């Protein structure tokens, strides 16, 4: 970093109260940076700051206190024409080193326009803490420095003067310099090149003084001291005055009052005078006349009127060197009047005082004195008008400047201008001199500045030393400022990287299936093998064996009497099978699955075939309904809404009424009912009264006497009475709590009667089941003496004060023949085929009053009339 340590002593400035220091401030990350601190005036050449063969350099000046000082700059542009001028100028409030972020950055490139040769100078005004001129590389240029088009190095040089002025009580020397800059800035201003000095704290001659508020609003404030030749000028300064109020500068003093008229009538002359005050150390006289006159008392005189006159002398001086300072005091005063007045003739009339328009001519005479004569009488000087035929030229004059216009932009950098009109010259006069329009920049408020990304960082190293990896690079958002938008896009980028292939060791694939046994009995072997995948790129080979063997069929070979012979039953052929094994054939065409048949030994050790079982066969109709129900359950588990579920139940009612063909149909129906219950738990479908009726009807259909043999076969690997009770209990639980309000549901079928009661805990009543008067009651239930009574005392939450939100669901089921069809798990000595099931949800806290159950006495060929109670719960 370089710093400027010597100031150009061109101005007498106020005492500096800031200590000049050099700090390691690398605001632009450039190898050469010039930082200026604590200076109020200076100058530099671009050669000194931005050498031809240097890297990207920058020049920075720091404002000591932006609240108290304003920075101004004057730039003399390069004489050459540049194709690629990459000197950027901008101001900013501060720089965050940690994030490399500029705060409040504002560009001045549109103000300076270094490459625009239409104006020789450029001016700017900065109100922030830092102002920087930075050398940047042009886009797409890999090598730097960039060469300018001119061959002469001097043609690319530009120079910069800077001035720091206090906002209050600026020094006289600083204001003199700043006012010269302002005059030059406004003189070259135009719509395409507005003046970069927006306002000053100084009162400058040639201009008017504006306070900041009035300038922003576009109003002007006029001062009497600034009124010159009928025109108000901007930023004027009053001339120094003495104690009497007169200007202290040299020149003409004020005119005296008009004197007395030389005649009372017939036309006389009045005169007035002024004196010249020489300029200090100058020998030049004032330019103009010392006296001037005018006609007076032009009325005619009467015959008795007296003639009275005074000797007058009108004098003028030209712009010549004054030889005798006292000459002007005596020149033109009346000389002593002595001698004979007729002794001296009048001199010829002088040349007309003006070359055009109305002027004056004078002539004089002297009084010659003698010893015998008296003093001369009459005037010693006469004056007359002379009218030159030439018309005087009238020079053009400017009208008053218009007020400054409003700023062209409501925020950010705009411009404002003012104009004046020239009264055209006449009779060959000179045109108006100076600009007709003046333009300068303005900055009312700060515009929102959207955030902009800094440059991407370098890519990080690859995350993997071999094979596929990733690299990252990041960037930081500069800003936003003053309510601007955040940076759009990602702050991090990732890309794949690949350095080299990693060594891949060989890896065993899964073992293959075991091969067939070398012997069907008496001991054999099976073989399986696996494949090694790899190695690749220098990896290790697979460790371990490639093949594996095991013993198989080590049981002794059956004797001929221990083998079931091949047997044909209609279209089905059962092949020869050893005892202990099962043969399988496909189910008939109206079903899916397999028919199974086992070969077993009898008590004498002779092999024989068991009857075939159809537990694995499911009719096509039942199978289709089972698959549709599973699809609905999958949708319900995903939280979807569905329809068509009621149609599935209705189809199953119709199919089950026609009976079942195989024991697998019963197992399929039980699976459908379980899935339906799970669907009813969810919001997928709201069960209707028809759905409840169809559900109960399906249970009644599968409990019909025609299915007794199929149930016996299904219970070998399938459901028993416990499974059926649990299915109905879950159904009651779901339907009861999904019922609206407090109501009862009563379903009557040929094989069971089901009642569901939804009751509040604080208003429960005794429940009697079955309801004999229920419409549609079948005869076996209507005429039955079986009865269940559920006391209301059971329906209690166990709390001292009943909760109004407590709800109980009570389900009672009377099965007509389930005892004859399904075997019970813990009691097989059922004397009556009827079974009562009672479900209470939630489970009561206590059972102070037991259930009352009455069964009619059916003997069924026994003399035991005992009612047996048991619990099928786990």
C-alpha cells in the first residue's frame, strides 16, 4: 500500500484537527492501493497512481467526518481517445473485511465519463466516508495492463484535484477555489453533461446562495447584493464595504445632487458631478465623464426679465495614465473673470461627445484683463446638443435565470436545470455571452439498492481422492441497501469431480439356489455356487470358496408298502408319493390355488391317501372381491377418499348367499371382513346402515349349515370361534363410535342377532337383549327364552363425578348355531348350540353387577341342564 504524505500548499485552510495516518486498508484487494487521510486539498496525476505497466491499482480518499465535511473533485480528462478506459469511481460508507462487502456503494462513472472528450473537465461531489478510483480489468481480457489507443503516453494521462470543505463556516481560501470550480462546472453543463457539484456551503460570486431545503424543492432565494444589471446571479458574494456602507473597491463615487439651473427662463442648464477614487497601486483614471448636465427652465422670458448665468464646465477623462493626481481637482473649474469680455472670441465647437445618438458640444472663451477695464461678464463656456445621424448599437442582454427545476428523479442521482432568455441585440449590437441553460446533478433520496453477488470463490478441493466426488464454491451477497431486494440465486454451487478410479475389490454375489439332490432318499448331496463380481482397477480378488455342498434326503428310502400308489380321481391324477409327503395339483378352473393330499401310514405301517383338502382353493368370484378390498384398504392407508365400497359388500352378500365351493372361500371371506373393518376405522368411507346390515348378513351366510364341512376343513389351519368373536367385536367397536349421536343399531339374520347401543355414561339405562318386538325378528329369536340383561351400573367411568363426554358402546350378539359349527378353544362340552357374546367399550372400571344371561333348557339328548360359562379372551 502507498500513501500520500505531502500536501500541495496551494490553499490557506483552517487548522487541521485530524491526524494523518497510514492504515492497512485493502478495500479493493489490489496489490497497489493509495490511501489519503487527513488532507483537505491535493492533486495527483494518473501516471503516479495508475502506472502503465502496473497491476490493478486503486486510489482512496477518506472523508474525516461526512456529517461535517463534503468532498469535491475536479478531473482534467485525458487528451487521447480511449477505447477501453477501465477506471471506475464510486463512493461508499464502509467496507466489511470479513465478508468483503461494500456498504452504501454508489457509482460516479456516469458523472465523470472519463472517455467522453466532449468536455475537458469533470466535477463531482461526495457525501460519504470513502471515495475510490479503481482500476479494473475489462471483460474477457486475460492479460493486464490494458493498453490505450494513443501511442503517446501523455495522451492517456488525466489529473485530479480534490478539496474537502467544511459544511459550516468554510474557510475563505477553500470557498474561493470551490466557487471557481462551480463557475466552470455550470459553464460547461448541459443536458448530457450535468454539473456534478450539486450544492456548496460557500457564497460564490456569479451565483445565488441557496440553503439545502430550498434547493431540494427547486426554489431560489434572492439577495439584493446579487442584483446586477437587472439579473439575479447564482452564489454571489457582496463586495466589501466601508463603515459608511460604500464599497471599498476603487472606481467612481456616487453622483452629487443636481445643481441650480443657470437661467430662470428661456432654457438653462443643470449639472451634477462625481469623483474618481483610484484603485490601489494603479495609475489608471476612471473611464467616463466627471460631470453631466441637463436642460432646465425652458419657458420663455418676459421683456423685463433679467439674464443670469453661471460659468459651467463639463469635463471628461479617458482611460489614460494620470500624470498629475491634482490635475483632476482643478480641471474644468471657472477661471478668474477679468478684462474685456470682447477681447477673446469663442473657441470652435468641440467634437460631439457621442458617435451615435444624442450627444453634447461645448465651446469656451477667456476673459482678457486690463488696467482700465472691469471684470468680464457672461459665461465662459457654452453647451449645445448634437444629434448624430447614426443609430447606436444595442447589445443583447440576459433576462433573469429561471428557478431551478425539480429533480428529474425521486431517488438516486438525477439532474435539474434552469434557463434564461436573451433579449436580442439591435442595430449591430453584440449577442449575449454565456450559456442559455445550466444543468447540475441532484440527489434527493437514496434509491433502494438490490443486493448483488460478489465474485465466486475458487472451487474447493475434490471431496474424494478417487472415483466420484464433489467440489464447492461460494459467493457472498453485497447488500441489499435502503430496502432493496435480496440477491437472487444460490450462494453455493456444487459440481462433480473425478480424479481417478478407486480400486474395487471383488465381491461375492448371492449364492445361487441349491441344485437337485443326487438321490431322492438314502442320502445325497446338493450343490450351489456363487459368482465373484470384480475386482476392478487393481482391487483384491474375492476370498472364500466358489462352491458349497450339503447333504440331502438322508432319510432311508421307503419300502414299497410305505409309498402311496398313483391314483386317479376323475380328471385329477395323484402321483406316487412317499408317506409323510403331500402331493399337490391345481384347483379346478373356477378357482385359484392348489389342492393338497397327504400320504400317511396307518397303524400297521401301510401307506394310504388322505382325502384331498381344498383349503388353498379360492373361487374366482371370492378372489376378485378379496383383491378389490385390498386395493381399497391400500388407498385408505394413504389417506385417500374412495367410493364403491358399499358395492363390494353388496356383491359379497349375493355371492355368499349362493354358498361356498371350497373351504378357501371361507378364509377369503374372513379376510375381506377384517379389511372392511380396518377401512371403516378411517375417513376413507363413512359406513351406512346398509353397510352394517350387509356386514352382519355376510357373517350369517358363512355360518349356514351348508358350510359346516368346509368350516371343519378350514379350521385345520384357519380361524376358529375365537377369531370370529374378535372380528365381530372389532366391528362393533368401530361402528359404535362412528355412529352419530346416541342411537341403537339392531340387525336380525337367520343365524345371529346383533345389537349395538351407544350410550352416555351419565344417562345409561338397563339393556335387555334380544328385543322381542323388533320388526323383522326371526322366529328362532322371537320365540326363544334366551335373554341377556346388562345393568346400567356397568356403564361407569369410575369417576366420582360423571364426565359428560364419557360414552360407552355395548354390543350383544346371539349366535344360533356357532357352537355346532366352530370348535371352541377352551370348552368343547357345549350342550346348546347357541352362544351369547357381550362387548363393552371402553372396558368398565368395575363389574359390581354381573351380567344376567338366561338360556332355554334344551336337552340335546343329555340329562345335564347346566349353563356353562367361560372366557375366550387371552
